[in-house]
C-alpha cells in the first residue's frame, strides 16, 4: 500500500484553512443516523467525543478506568503551549511552529505542526470558556511560563495540575453530551480488537472488565485515542494501566505503526529507589523555570554525598557544576528534554551522580537561587529595601509555594525530604512516546474509517516532543481537527444504515479474542505476568533506552523473541474469564508490549542516525550531540505488521519535505 499523507497544496499558513473549506459536510439532520466509537477518554478522546456529540452524531465512548476523569492526561502537570504572545516577548504562530519542528529534530511533518500552532490559541479560549482555572497575573490576564526548547513564555498553566484541570473541562463537556443522550459512556471496558467489514473500520470487540463479558459494538467510524506506549519499559512515568493494546490491535489489522523508536526520556523524574519499584513519579518540567540543575564538580564530593558523609547544602557555589548552563548558555536549564536527559546521563556515567541507589544515578534540581531572588524582589515590592536573609528566604519560599506548592508537597511525601531546604533529586525516565499509529493529514490511519488522535498517533512531534505540547496536541485533535475530518469521511456514510453486529466479521473477531483469553487462562505456567514484563523492561531500558548501539539492538531483538516464547509457554494467569481479573488484563497488554518492543528495537537499528529521543552512540558529534543523516533518514518509518515476529515487519517510508523551514543542525548553545 502506498502512503498518501494527503497534505494539501499551497502556502503553509493557508493549508488548513483551504483544506477545511473543501471538506465534505454532513447535514445536521443526517448526523443522528451515524454512529462513532471513541476509544480512550483522555484529552484527545474526551474532547473528540464531546465535540462529535455536540454536533449530533451518536457516540460510544470507552475507557478501561472507572471514570474518564482517571485518564492519564491528568498527570501532565506543567502546562499547555499556545502562541498568544501575551508576554509580548516575540512569540507567534510561526515561532511555535519553528520551535516544534526544531525540537523534534526535523523529523515531523511541516503541515501538521503548523496546523497545531494555528489552533493553539483557540484551545486556550475554549478551555477558559469551560472554566479551566488557568493562573493569572495581577492585572487579570492569563499568566505564562517558559518550557524547554523555547526562548519565550507561551505555556499556560493551572498551578502544577494543568492536565487535571483541562481534563475536567473536557469531562464537563463530555458529561453534558452523556446527559443529553448523544454520548453513551462505557466505563471499565477495554477494546481488544477492531472489526473491519469490506476493508473499513466498522466496530470493536470490547471486554467488560467487571463481568468479563465480550461485547460487539458497531459504528461507521472508530477513533483510537488510547495514549502512548511508554510502559513497554515497565518503569515509566505513565500510569500503571497505560498500554498499547488498542493501537496495537489496529496495527495488527492493517494500520501502519510509525517511528516506534522515538521515545521521550524526561529529565526531571524522581530517581529509581529500588528493584521492586513498579512506578516512577514525574516532577513537572515547569520546575526547570526556577530550579538549577547541578552535580558536584569534584568526584570526591559526589562519592561523599552518596555515602551520606556530605549534604548538598554543604557544597559551595564554586564547587557545583551547573552542567546545562555550562554546556548550553543560550537556553541553560531550559534545553529540550532529550538534550537535558543525555547531559544528566553523561555526568552520572562519569561518576558524578548523587543518589545512593543501585546505579548511583541522580542529579540535583536546586531552588535556592530562585528563593533568594524572588525573596529580594518581594521584599523590595513591600518597601523593605534592606531585608535580612531570613526575611528574604521566607518571602522567596512563599513565592515558590504559590507557583509550585503541590509539586513540592508531592516530592516531600514520596522522598521525606523538604525541597525548600534540600535540592530535589532527579534523573531521566521514560515519559512520552512520539511514535504511534501512522495517520494522514486527516488523522486517518491506513484502515479507512479508523482515525487516531493524541499520543496514540505519531503525527506532530517528530523525534522529540517539546514540553507542554502533549496537552496542546490532544485537545487540538479532539476539538479542532477531528470534527472536520471525521465528518468529511462520514459524508459518504449517511445511506449506510445501522451496521449489524451479527455480521461474520464481528463473530470471527469475538472468537479470536476469546481464544486468546482461553489460551492464557489454560496455560498452567509458573511465572507471573509482571515477571515477564520486568524482564522486557530491563531489555528495553538497557538496550533500547536513552542510548542505543548496533550490538545492543541486535541483542534486544533476539532476547525479546526468546522472552516472548517463554511468556507464552510459562506465564500463569489465575482466575477466570468471567470476572474482574486484573492479571488477565495485564497478560493481554504485555503480549502486545512484547511484539511492540521488538519492533522498536528493529526501528532503532535501521535508523542509523541520532535525532531527538533516538540516540545511537555511533552517530554523535565531537561534543556528544545528535548527528542526523538528513540525506538518508529524513522520512517517517511506517511499519506494516507481518506477524508476531517484528523481524518480518515491512518498512514503508514517507519522505519528509521541508519547504518553509530551513533544515539545520539543532543548536541550543
């Protein structure tokens, strides 16, 4: 199948406008004749379901949580980008477009990214109208802060819980449609397969997670908005339930999977504290606005800190290495996530890590400078032009608490250390996945009628996502893209009529799911699902993680194949199919992770360059920065499923063409 991205002709600033003007429409009186399924109710799914319900379509929305409010979107703490230029510091749609392309290391589609920048301002207006409590300045205007990879303030935020507040806004819109009967909500349901009829997506097989019952649901179009696949690493910042199953099922049915090796490592995670840990906690990137990242200059001091003989507050200013400020003076602590993460890894690999864990990995995020600076400003504003040090620190702590209070509370509860007094300990961890199901400009996969939104698709972030752009993309897709593009597809479906779930395709799909479930329950193995998941995670982190090389990737491909065989032979899943069975849920998800992990390693092996979150040790410059190969790898790698062994997957290339941005080496110095 030839890839057709359906990118419109014309100038970049007019592509989306002209495209919308020529899309087909469905008249209001015809929309109630059409059914749409939305899988996932995070920001992308909830906003899409609410918007399509508001338009008059019959919508069925599915989430495996007990409520849409539990979606992992709530964990995006720091903010949401929009090109409104409220601070008058030079921001614009073009600059957001440029920063996103550059941040993604020139591996994203120009047209999609410009559209994202165009609609970003509308998202803020929509959310304000919904009552999202964005932070405001003294005069009442919405406040902004900076995030990595930018030199302007464009990130709107609601304390340290922006994702939660945005999700509550989308959930309120969704709830209204549920109350009106336009959206039917299926909580505690998990999609286990997509159903195609005559090549088109016509429904899904879902499992009721309370009763275990398998259900058939039909529709004229299916939207997958089920999030990313970071939990393939076992330890990640994702909610423990986050998985790839919905996206992987459509991949197995013919949807190409794009750029699976593009995984974001987030620099500000609380370090791993033990081998039995099952979840990592992210500290918001917004903290890099006020915190300075450092390690001791002297390796003896780092060793003394790890041994508990020295405290970070005893290290003098001249004995601290603010390594991001040293290496990247133009951006300092606000370099993009992949750059900051690799720099921290380099320091820890050299022996300067400060955490006394199994790996000695950790660096400091220190707020003492900001506390003093803001304290002095606050004292001066109060008329106290000669404050004492104690007054300065008290006022500075108050300022920091107003900005980041809940984040500091969370850190102290987890670590039992007070970050106002002692620098936070942080280290990079798996966070977001830029890869996902391949979609065209209309967000439709290679399965007609199957659309993919938010983190589940690959479309807008290239090889590295800028901070605060996940929320932007999810809401852009759901509120401002899918209502147009899905309607364009559905315009040809108004005469189709109700789709029967008694069709042979639904029967076969349900039987296949049932056979898979029975296979796990009757396996009589000796090892738990987590046993295999942890083994997969170690392979992925050590060989397909922050740094990759040819030998490690080849080993990973073979080791995952062996692990997958052992999993099917020796996994033990207790309980039965017709009950609440979390172990069965995990087994079905880990089965998909095992196939995905192997494809990620193969994708990383074939991409013989370093770009964004994909860092091949063989391809770096003299200063340890990414070395792209634009001549040979300026393409989207779209993989076609050819069986559970990813060695057989077929690669399709979508060439990336840059007409409006000049490709250059990424420089944050």
